């Protein structure tokens, strides 16, 4: 399962569910929507645009169930959602270019001093994947611009 796709969509919203719903409750909500939007359950005289929209919704419902109906993918999705929500809520101290950070050759680490006295640190290997870096002492965050 591509993690990027899992991040883009709120699969709980698609099913009209909450993260706290039990597996049985998720399944019940999925089944109700799947029956409602299933292509075989469409009325005969429906306009083509409406029929296409219902098929698109059915496919989305199927995708939501594929992720939320499996305990492993649901757990991974929940962790990603939590991480995304945290990065949205943390205070952004500043945006900084990687070349403006100090380079430590021995540790293979970029670093920058925080106003609290702590440090923002990111390894060279992480710079491709990481854009937000937390201070090691306080809750401030910097965004690394490439």
C-alpha cells in the first residue's frame, strides 16, 4: 500500500466512522455504504454522470475498507494521521535552508541552535525525507527548505 495515498484521504470520513469505532462497527458502516453505492444496486434511469459518481464513491468505500478493515494497515494509517496532526499543531519557529545549518563531519549531522539553548539536528541521510525538525529540548520546530 502506497503510504502517500494513505495520507491524502481521510478514510474514516469516507466510511462515516471514527478512529475509536470497533472493527465490527467499521465493518457495519462499510457494508451499509457498499450496498448503497454498489454498481449493481443502481436504478435503471440514472443519468450517466450520477452513475459515474456513485461508482467513484463505491471505489473510495472499497479503498477505505481495504485500509481500515485490516488491523496492520489500519494501525499504520492511524500512526500516520497522528503524526500529520502533530506536525500541523507544533509551533513553527522558522524556515531555514539546509546550507544555513552547521555541518558536523564527524557525526554526519546538520545542526542549528534553538533560541532555548537546545539544537535542531538532522542527519545527511534524513535530509531527503525530512522537512520538519524538532528541537531536542523544547517544542519548537523548524522547516528545512531545499
